C-alpha cells in the first residue's frame, strides 16, 4: 500500500502532464457582453430622454409593457429608431424582474430586430454610435432571456429553427442547450469569445453515429439569434464552430460565439469517460484506441490529431486546443481530433489501434470532399506513437520481436494475421507534418526507475488489450526472441517496458527513419539552461532529439505541452504550414 501511495505521489515525474479542465453551469447574468461592455442594470440616458420628451414619465410608473407601448404610440418629435431603442430598454428591464419575462423579452427582441435590420429607419445611427451599440446589446440580452426560458424542443411562444447541416450536425441527438455566458471554466488560461450578434450557446448531447460524427458525447458551440422573416418568428440556431458574419442595416456584423465554453464542457464529458489514471486501470473502458471530435467532421478543414502521453488523457491538450478553436485563422482551417487511448498496452498495440481509428475518420473526411492531408502532434509517449505512424518498419520490428519469419509463428491464422498487422505495418498515408513534444525517442531511464517499477503495479496487463502476445508466448514460445520470452510469458510488455532504452523493440524502432514528404518538428523541453543535456528532467536532450527534425528548445519540464511558449510555437508551425498550402477556392462565411 505504501509503495502504491508513493507511486501516486511522485508519478508526475513520469506521466505526460495530466491536466484538469472544469466547467460549471449556472444562471446567466442579467446582461450580456458586447466588446467588453454589458447592459447596465438601470435605464439608459436615451430612455430617460425619450420619456422626458414625450412627457410620459408619470405614466411609465406602471408596468413595462404598457410603458413601452406608450413610448411607441405617444405623438411627439422622437424618431422611430430612438423610440424602438427606449421601448426595448424598458421591456428588457421588465423581463429581468420576472413579470411575464418571455413575452417582454420577445417584444424587446422584435423592437431591436427592427432597429438592426429594417431599411430606411428614421433616426438610426451608424454602427459605431453608442445608440446602435446599445441596440445590439439589448437585442442579445433579450434573446438570451428567450433561450433561457423557452426549451429548444418547444414551439411556443416562439419556435426554434435549426439552420444546421443535417449531414454534419447531430441535431436529433441534442439533449439540452445552455448559454455560454453561464458556463464557468477552470484550468484554461484564456476565454476564446467572439462578441457580436446573437447569443453564444452550447448544444449538449450524445451522438448516436452519423456519417460525419461518430458515436460520442458532444458539446458544440452554437449561435442563437432572434429572426423575423417571411416564415415568421424564430430562434435561429447556427453552427458556431467557425467564425461567421451576417449583413445588417448597420453593415457586416460578427455572430457571437464562445468556443471555450463548448470546449470546456466537451473536455469534462471526455474526462468522465476516461481520466488519466483510468487510462491505466480501466481496460474495459479502453479496449481500443479512439478519436474524440470537438465538432462533426468538416471536409474544409485539415485534421489536427493530438496524441497524449502515458497516464494522461485528451484533457492534457486543454490550453492548446482552446487557443486553436479561438483563433479565427486556425479554427477556419484546422479541426482538432483528440486521440483517446488506454496507455497501459505496449506502443505497437496502441499504434495499431490508433492508425485504424485515424483511417476510419479520414475515410469519412475524404468521402465528404476533404483533402486527405493530416497533421499529427504527440506529447511524450504520444510523440513516439506519432513517429510510428510515419515510419515504414520493414522487417526491423518483426525481427526484434520474433525468432521466426512471417507465416511461421505456429499460431492460429487469425493471430498470425494480427501479428503481421501489428509488426509489419505501413505508414499512415497523407500525414504531411508531425510534431514531437518532450518525446523519448531514445527511451527514458525513468521507464526503468523506482517510480516506474511502482507504477507497473497500476498498469493492467496488456494481454487484456490484445491477447495476441500471451497467446504466442503460451502456444509458440520458441517463436519469440529469447530476450523477450520472460516478458511475453508474464503477459506481454506494457507501455513502460516499451519505453525502456534497453528494450530491443524500442531500439529497433529508434533506427527507423520518417518517410519522405513529412515535415518533422521537435519541441524540446529544457528544465535547466545551464545543463541542457538533462532535457526536461524526465527525458534527456539526446533522447528528445530526432535526426532531420526542426528543433525548438523551450524552457520547461516534461509537462511541456501546457507551456505558453509551446502553444505559441505550435501555432506558428500550423500557420507556416497554411502559408505553404494552396489558397482555398472561395471565402467561407
């Protein structure tokens, strides 16, 4: 027991940088922000001015709806745009007091919609004028009230209309909609928000499987705005995974979105499925590697596959993924795919499963019209997996493992075929960029140290992931290289065994070159600039280096993927890649 506790206490020296992202839902505040400004908790100066000019201050001591009608109907010199703004202001305050909030919010949205979209409206100011800005803020505040009060699966008193692609967006699987402004996040350095028209919200549900979205939990960024057109009134939902703008009477206006709220809720859902230690102790939850998407497959974007490391989870990429989603240029051209795998089995077992998962999603991506190109980023042990995706082993790994040639192992035809798939693989095609972060290409002595020996007690037998190794050890022990026979007989190697510098399979893999046409980068952690040879404190400099890769040395320990300098370097790499790509045929709105 003491040994186990000791392992847990100091395991952060070895694991791939566990991260925690929290998301707590709550009530949305009374106002809504636009360009950092919120609707005030009192009537605007414009509204007081209108009440004075129309001499109805005394009449407006009554309830908000009657006062708003008086503002619209009382004769006087106040122009229509200003009346609409004052009436909306009164209705918004009334809705906040809880007296007929839906009807008051709906009337408010109607008035502000006319201010923002009606042609030739008398008295309307320019887009930068304070009154026009107030109209935008009031419109969004009243729309947010409707989103809060009218369930998305109801049609009264206003219907919801989903302007989403049914082939890409899991509309039928949405279980609830929450306001992004009511989501409180933890563990993220920045909040990626586009202020603008409409309400930033999150659609939450469980995808049951569709051509462009595999079965998984989801929390997707959406925009909800009040719309009045020839078909009537509605709360119109659009996919907010990319930056969008629309035409108004004030000119082109951004649609509001909050990618951080959606990402934080997604990360919390993923972490419920598999947390870092679950990746070691829960084989029943992770029999095979999978990929988790933050949005349905988008054929117009390049998949950016992020592979976490030992005893970690997709949440390890929290701050990098959050910044990619919030950067208009990157979010418009890249789509994050998060590797999710059980980190106990040996590297080749996870490489086999990860390659199959990538292949399945890439086929869907290409069938939807997407370019087959991929970018892979791996941290720690995930970097080794990333490298194995872009190498052709020939016979090197087979010969390092087996004493007999393919076809002569003496096992069942099924196991023979599986062994050849695992050890005689081909590189995943169309990966054009690979980035290694604090990656132990040459292994790490930590994999043979005291902590690693204690952690081995927490790692479930890899035979539960692929029974192949134990079956070969039991049925055909002479087919295994003598140096590996004891490990195979004990149930096969686990991931720590295969990270040892003395493991013959790891040494053979170290000598495999990356296939031509792949640009490789090594982001190398240096914990002590005076002694760079120590590397990140877990993986020495020599082990992190890869021949031919472009190097970026970053001050930091083995949790390097979370460093701001690492995030900045990754963004530069992705932007530089875009600069080399042919331009897209047309703008995306």
